[in-house]
C-alpha cells in the first residue's frame, strides 16, 4: 500500500462520520439524491481517479442510488449534480 493511500485511509476514518453527520436529518443519514436512508458514503471523484477522502468529496447515498451512480443510465448527470452540490457546500 502506498503512502498516499495510507494517509487517505486515515483521513477517511475522520471525514466519513463528518459526512454522515452533515447529510443527516434528525440524526438519520439520508441519501443526498433521493432522501432515502443512506447506507453508503460515496467518493464523488473516485480515489482511483485522483479523488481524496476530504469532506467535500464525500456524499451519503442509499444503496440503490450508489449502484445507479456507478452503472446507471443517468450516472454522468447524477455525478455532475453531486459535484455541483459539494462545490456549493464549501
């Protein structure tokens, strides 16, 4: 494992709970796309493409939206909306 990945893994342990708190309503994490209960934290720009685990690159998603984002028909449009949303949060 390279140094960058180790550092990013440590950062993720800190920022993942922060993303969950940020994307929660009444203490329950919600999918930022559809509002359903969120079960996963998504890297908006994937780590494999140079993304990091900084808070502005994370979004809570339900399993359905996460799968759809990765493989669905509207993946590019949804990805663009997530990038805009997190850019506005910073």
